[in-house]
C-alpha cells in the first residue's frame, strides 16, 4: 500500500493495470486483483473522464438566449461590462 501511494502521487493517471505493470517492473510479483483491492481501500482511482461526464446534472436550468432576434447596430448596444 505504501508503494502504491508513493507511485500514485507523481502519476495519478495510473489505474490498477498500469500500477501492476509498474510493480512487476520493480520486482514485486503481483497480479491486478492484488493491486486493485488496496487501491479501492485507499480510495485511489485513475483520473480520466468517466462515462457521461458532459451530461447536464440533475435539476440544471437551461437559460434562454436573450439576443436571438436582436440586431446589433452600434457599439455597446447589448450592454457594456464595467
């Protein structure tokens, strides 16, 4: 678990498969299940986009586009930011 924590700090994108490869390269004969279980216990997971990440959240409001039928004819007609 200490080795997993030490390796996770510089490489938070490593999942259980890559972490297993790293441990085997370091000389620790482990399989993926042996690595996956401590990672779950420590709350370590690879940082990558999860499924449906770009879907709107529950109860999110959709705001109307208020300038749809407006023709902008001069500077600062739509409201200047100050």
